[in-house]
C-alpha cells in the first residue's frame, strides 16, 4: 500500500514538472513577433550603420559591411527598415542599398573589367569614393586614399540628375498598389441594408429667399485704385517663356583599383601619373591616356622612356581626346621633344600600344606601334595604326571601327585590329614631291 502511494506521488510530481516546463516555454514564446520580410537587399557602402530610429541622432544597433545581405521589413520614403544577418533591426538610407540584380552586375563588372585594356595609370590626392553607377548619389563600395593608384578603363558623359535607388523604387511601386478589396459576405450586406432602413428620411431642401431676384443682379464694384492690367493687348506678341535651365553634364571614368575592384569615379578628381618632365608640356589641357613607347639610355646612364599621350582641351565632350602627341627623349640635349602630333581631332577609347609588322624592301620585321580610334570628316570612325621606328612615326594602315556603346563591351579587349590590306602605304617625301612636280617624272 505504501509503495502504491509512493508511485502515485512521483507521478504527480512528474506531471507538475511537465506543466511547469510547458508554461515556461509558452512564456518565452510570447515575445514580440518578428516583422514580415518584404524584400531583399545588400549593403552598398564600405560600411553602413543601422540605427534604432530614422533620426541620425538615434543610436546605432549594428554596422554591416559591403555586400552583406539584409532583409527589408519596411519602407518610409527614402529610409528602409532592415534586419541584419545577426538579427539586429533598424533603419538606414535606402539609397545606399543594392538589389540582387545590382549586386550580380557589380560582380560581373569586376570580372569584365579585369579583361579591359588600361588607358593609363592615375592617382588621387584626396579621399575618393568608387561608385556603382556614374552618379554622385549612387552607392560607393570602395574608397581610395591619398596617393592610391588605379587604372583608367573607360569614360562616360552623363547628366547630373538625382539618383533613384533601385531598392527604394521597387518597394515604393509595390507599396503604391491598392490592397485587394475584401469580398462582402451576405451577413455584411444584410447589416448594411438594416442600417439603411433605420435611418430617418432626408429633410426637404430649404426654399430660396423672397428677394432672390435682387440678389442675383450684378452689383457695381467700388471705384478702387486698381493696378494696370498686365495682360497683353489683343494681337500683341507675348514675351517668350523662360527657357529651362540646361542639364549639367559630368565626366565619369571607369577605373580598376589595385585590389581589382572596378567602378565609377569623377574624372576631374584623377591625375595621370605620367612623369612631370613630360606632363609639363600639357599646356593647360587634361591628359586622358598615356603609354610608354620604349626605352632609351641617357648620357649619364639613366634609363628614359618615350611616351604617347592623348589630351583634351575642355571636358564635357562626347569624345575622349582632341589631341595626340608622341614624346621622344633627346639624349644629347637631355630633354623631351615632340616627334609626332595630331590636333583638332575627335578620338575615342580604346587606344593601345602593341607590336606592328613593317616591311623594308623584301624583308619585314616587328617594331613598336600604337593604334588610336579617330573620327573622319564624314563622321565615321576608323582605327589608325602607326609604327614607331626610332624617332619616326608613320601611318601604316587604317580599318573601320564601331564605337563601343558600353565600356564593358568585350570588344575593347581587341587592342590590335587587323590592318586593312587594301590601304595604300604611306609615300615618302621624295615620292610626294615627284607627284606634285610632273617634270620630275620621266614617264
């Protein structure tokens, strides 16, 4: 009998413990329910602060890095409430977020940019952000420090307009969609009909006043001092409407950092790293690309280089350069001199230095050469290939060229297009003189 009572007591204790555990678990699950996820985004800047409230004075609850995944919970104008991977929830600027499509494009950009030919090395003298798009307000995912170097890959002229973040735009469009109307049930219809039946009848409208005819007559206005009529007289020419302010255009450059990250920066913030003893001849123009053409030994035994550069007199142009110049180092005079120059042209990226094959009599050999894309007088583009032999630059051929619509076009990697075999070779000075003076031609 005692054993039976002992077993029943133990069962009661077990039951009490189970109930207590269930109650504790239920109390723990009664925390605030998590907000539903309405979208997905990635952090755009190098670091992004997530604050407890929208205000900038609100404390920071988490700091995420570039490319960290975030869950979107709510959108309020340009601000977005997000949840980080560690569970922290807060507000951030929606214009600093990237959609999954933009993140994929950024990855592809780095892959394609690694194959694009460099148009010269540049550096910065202050902090500079690399943006995902050519826009000042676009998310910046990398920051260049003072004296950091990078490779210039492309150029784009874009209007200076406000940047609409893709994440905010997509969520705003989704939020503007009207909620589906709830289908009224029979009970709702019966209730609305009963309420309508219980309402009192509408009162009759009031009758017009007895002197409504007098009130309808037009009362003369007092003789106040009036302003002159600013409306133009009939048949007179009105002043033309003021013209809208022109949209300001900005030059942006596609660059590739030392770490291999590719993006867009303001062109005016870049300085080409060509040596100062050559850059001093820029004459106030901006250098847009530069390439070494070969080595030469100075009299003191130091190694010097020949250079090719392209320049533009004024920014805000659709083309990349309007002048081209080849510098050679004169070892005897110990200075750089101009060996070849083109002015008042319209040139486009990409320019390139590569070996070319030239013939001397029955023999042919390879020398250093370069190619540039220039516009002809009829507007068509052609790629001109030059040979650089010693201190002489001469044209050896041309070929048609289709301008690249996007710097990410892989055609830009084709730095050495085949030379047009049907192009006539450049004539020597004596041949040109003989062509102008018929009496020198015995035939």
